[in-house]
């Protein structure tokens, strides 16, 4: 290349032997002609032609600068839009982590609760039924759960030996009665002889010694009658004892109740008060279900909150949907020093056949009785889950990692909870949702 000129701060070179098309350098169109072509062409002296060539070499700065500014402005706006869309997309694509709370089924009685305690259902009348007699169990007529009435026969022991003793005792009674009859006859005979002697002796028809003999015989017969009567009483007592022995082989229910435990089977040897491994002391255990009470240990620091006949609400762990009314029946006047507790017994006002001994129970000691309308459960949740959106009271329900805005109606406060209408027990709610949380947003549930 040979020679060049400066145009707009850029050196423009002339190429030898060929001509190049105009290029843009710093926005200027420049026509480059080779020096050889310039020497071969005739010199133009026409002034208009020269001006025309100079116009081609003039730099038109204004239009190019305006276009460049418009291009940069468009690029900037597009970049801002792209960055905003990217940020919004990232925020929408990244689920938020939220704290949660559950909708529960609560009871209005919670607002009346002064104190809670746990305990067990205990029958106040329970008996391990056995026999005073010793023998082998011959018959058992009950099983666990059998309802029995007072004096109902529930089991029998083998009784052949005691029944034989009873028969013998009854026979002895008959012997004694026969002896008495004989002695009565002898007494009558002695009495006749004595009367005869009493008539004949004064007239001399009978010696006086005969009268004395008849009198002695009469007294003896009279004494024999007293002895025979005593023998009868003794024989009857023996017969009664034998009857008791027979009766003791028959085991009866001591009161109305339910068999809650069976200790022996047919063929077992029943020996009351025995500790032998091959013998049984009791046959069955019977409980009076009408005397069921809940026994609970209450800390001595809280015993002042409880009074006899105070209202209570009983909830059984085995029947969580069941709420039964109760009353404090007794406060045992002794403190367990090892646990610093006082035993409190609560009787059932409402009874249910499903309540069984030894069931675990929760007791709520109340400030006042629960009205019937407040014994039904209501749906409730923590107040922090309830917020306002667009003038409406709503909660955010989480389902499949997505929140759904649900309008609700609030009710009465139930302790630390508030009653809600519009959700269901078991629903998972966002606790304390902020203003940025929207309906349909994806969330992650925080681990507890």
C-alpha cells in the first residue's frame, strides 16, 4: 500500500493496482482509488466535478450519531427487561420455606379449663371371688365380660364328701328326734305310775317305797327328755355346718357386676389363702361398673384449684371423640411425698358402656359446667395463621406444596386457638404468612 490520508482520525491507505469498495470507518463512507488508476485517468479540471468528488469525501456525522444513540437506548431497555424477567422467574421458580400449623378439632370447654390431669379408670367395688372351702373346680359358668347378678352361681367345687357329711348330720338329727320321742313316752309312763302311787300309798294299798321309786323314775324320764332335746339341737347344728360346707362348694357373685378376669379353669385345685404354685386362690374377679371413677394424681401446688363436687370433663384415650361430664367425688387427704401429689377421684355423671376399668383418661377440671351445645367439637387453629387480604379474612392452606388462599369465618377463642369456619380438621396452614405470599405460590414446609 502507498500513501494515505486521515479521515475522522483513521488512516486511509490507497491500494496499488485495484480499487476497493467504500468502507465505514468511524461511520464515514470513503472511496479509495488506486494511484495507478488516478494517474491513468485524465485530470479533471471541471469545478463541478471536483465539488462532486469532494462531497463524496465529506463525513456526515449527525445521522450516524443519532442512530448510534437510538441503538444503545434500545439495547439498555432490552437488557433491563431481560434482567427483570430473569429475577422474577428465579423468584417464582424457587419455592419459599414457610412455617406451618394444623387445623384441629377443639372443644369449647377448653376455655373453662382450670387444670388438666391424667389418670386411670378404677372400679371402686371390685372383688376376687373365691370359696372358703378347699376342693377341685368342677364347673365354671362365666367368662371374661360376663355380666352377673348378686348371688348368681358362677362356679362349683367337687362336693361329694361334704354332701355325705351333710347326709350323716341329718341322720343324726333324726336319731336325736327318735330318742326324744322315746324319752317322752317314758316320761308319760313314769308320770302315770307316780300318780297311781300317790293315790294308793296314803291308803296303805302300796308301800311308801313304791312311791319313792316312781318319783325317781319320773324325774329321770324328765331329765332324759331335756337331754334328748339338747341332742337334737346339737345334731341340727352339725347338719347346719355340713350344709354350710356344701354351700361353700358353690361360688356365687357377691354383687351385680362384670367378670373382668378369670383366674382358674375346671380341674384346678382351689385353696383359699394358699401360696402353692399348683393351686388357685380366686376363681374370677368381678367389678361393679356402676362404681367406676377416674383416679388422678394432682400436684399439691395445684390442689387449691380443685374442690369436691367441682365440674370436670373426662376424655378417654381409647375413645378420643367421647367427652363425658364428671364431678370430683373425693380428694384423698394424704400427700404422696415421693411424688408431691394428691390423689383425686372423679365420678362419671355421664355413663357409657364402652368405658372399661384401667382405661387411661384425661381430666379437665372446669370453672363451670359445660352447656350441652358446647360439647360438640369445632374446627380451630392458631390465630397467627389468620390474615386479611383485600378486606377478607383468609388462611393459606398448603396442598401438594402449593398454597391456596381460603376465606374463613372466625369464631370464639378456645384457649390458645380460635374457632374457624371454612376449613377442615387436619388441613395444613401457613403460620404467620407475610404480604408477599400469594395464592398458588409454591412453598417448602419447614421441618419442625
